[in-house]
């Protein structure tokens, strides 16, 4: 599957091909953005922990939060807020949309 990019939004793929629990990254606005599906919803957030700039991709997702694998900080997927130490700053969020069965991500 190829990822199409323009300056406004990035096409991730058909919703039907993106199963629960999938994670992928795309480049958007010059940063790496983590896109994932959790409990049927799509979420997109900057792929960097705000504690020490470690990639969030691959972190465990549960209770609508993703856990940084480095030191265990948790971020709320819907708001980007840091919910446990050692991170205190929120992670940047991006918009996800499903249109015509395709999933897209764009800057908020
Ligand atoms: S780098 Fe993520 S918790 Fe430290």
C-alpha cells in the first residue's frame, strides 16, 4: 500500500484494511506522525514522547492511552495529555477523518 501525501492531508488507506490495534507512521508537517486504531477509532499523534524525544510507535495501547516504551509515560489518545510521569507536556495531536471508506490524517 502506498501512502499519498499532499500538504493538507495524508491518505492512510482503506478503513477496512486497518485493523484494530494497527500502528503506522507518516510524515506530515515535517514530523513523524503515529496513526493507530483503538476500539474502532483512529487517532494520530506526533510520534515523539515529550519526555525525551523517544518514538511512541510500538507502545502498548490500553484504556485509550499509549505508553512510551522508554520510561513508561502515558498519553491520552483523544487529547494528547500526559497522564503519568515522567512526561508532563502534551503530545501534539493530528486530525483523523474517514471519508468514502478511506482514512486520512491532517494537521489540526
Ligand atoms: S522518553 Fe518517553 S517516558 Fe521517557
